[in-house]
C-alpha cells in the first residue's frame, strides 16, 4: 500500500497555493486499486483480446472491469510500496499484432494511467502472453473435420 501525506492545499477560488506546515491527512492506495487501474488500461489497448487465464478470465468477462479480484491467479498482480509499484499481467493477444510492439504500448498505457491517477512511480511491468486469439478459428476447425472425414480411406499423416 502507498501512503501519501498532504502538506499543501490548493485554493480553487483565488488560484493561489496555500502551504501548511502540518499534515492535513493521509491517503492510502491499496494494491487492488492499482490492479484495477492497470487492468482497465490493458483492456483499452488495441490488440489485447483478453486479460487473465482460466477462472480470472471468466470472472473478468462476467464482472467487466474488476481486474483486482482476489485469488492466486489474478489477471493483474501488483506490488505497491510507499512510492513505487510493480505490475504483472497475463494477456491473450489478437493474431497478427506484433507482440513486442504491443507490449511496449501496454507498458506505456499502464504506466501513464497508474502514475497519473496514483502518483506512484511504475518501476516494472512484466507481461506474460499466454495465447493468441485467432478470429473465426472455430469455423475453420469444423471445416477441417469435414475434410478429414471425407479422406478417411487414406493413411493418417501423423501418429
């Protein structure tokens, strides 16, 4: 968790900044907040088909933007210190998208979103690409089954 102490307050009515020597309070940013921000930024990146594997992917599809769900296999895992955050992501990419370029774009989007919204410095974003989504792959598989049934008289190509 990140704790931020506020010592200055902006006065919106006259545009001046009023600084006070005493602390006005503390803001705590939890890991789940950073995970949610990062998850939304990833999902908004063109070329990302889905975020998370298995149960976390299904949960994300049902709940929409809740990437900070609990569990060991979360789609977005974060470690938040006092001033910095490290983020781990599991993603499925669209076929045809250059993965290295997409990873760079994801890092930029996530870093911008997290740093802008929380003030934390993002020091590391690890990305695991666990699958490539091929559009209309199901339809092609059905056609190949029909073709293999038609040529059942020949010997199999692989054993």
